């Protein structure tokens, strides 16, 4: 793999572009897309606000086994080894922890991750050991809602039989 941290691109640039060209990962072929300008090899991802982006990136890196591809003050990027998927963690001044379940007048979760797992109890234990906490409200028997260290909800979903 290339030296990801040796590449410097200002934070104002698209974050995943910092590392997309330098990682030696397989990029799946695109199928028909409504975004006609997307071509094979293009990356995609999501950006998540956090009070400490480096710490949150390390949490998800440990949880998923994905490498941190780039880190600089205010930004950290995880790269999925399976392809061109990136998770960008960005510094958020005045960050407000989302409330789960949503409550009127409180910061609502704007998105959450779902991760399929083979052993729900073991996956919950692993996530808690890394710093997650189990949410009080659990809406489904085969799903566990947890809160990451910054308070974002995420779900561990038992693999369907």
C-alpha cells in the first residue's frame, strides 16, 4: 500500500479523495446508476461529526477492522479494505450528542450505521469493550442498538438464518 499520510490535501478538498488513489484495494465495478457521471473505480462515503474525530475513527477502526487511512487535525478517514468505501470523521465545534430514541426538542440522530453480525451477544460484548454503550431502548429482538463513544447510535443486526 502507498504512504497515505505522505499525501497532503487541504481539508476543504473532498476528504476521501485524499486516500482513494493511494490504497491498494479492489474497487467493484459499477452497475447502472442514476448518476451518469459515476464511473468504475470512484469512491463513496459518509462524513460524521464528532467532538474528537481521531478517537471516534479509532473506535470504528477497532470495531470493524478497517485501517485509518489518513488523519490530520480535525479529520480522520477509515477505508474499507473491500472497496472504495470511506468513513470520514470531522471535528464539530459545539457538538451535541444525539438522543436515542429521538425525543422532541433534543438533537435527533441524523443517520446511523447497521452492521450484520453472526453472534449478537459476542458482537455487543466486543463493541462495549471498545467503548460503546448499550442503548436503553431496544426495538427488535434480533437487533441491538448501541451508542458509540461520541453518542451516535449504531445497530448490530443478527445474521438472518
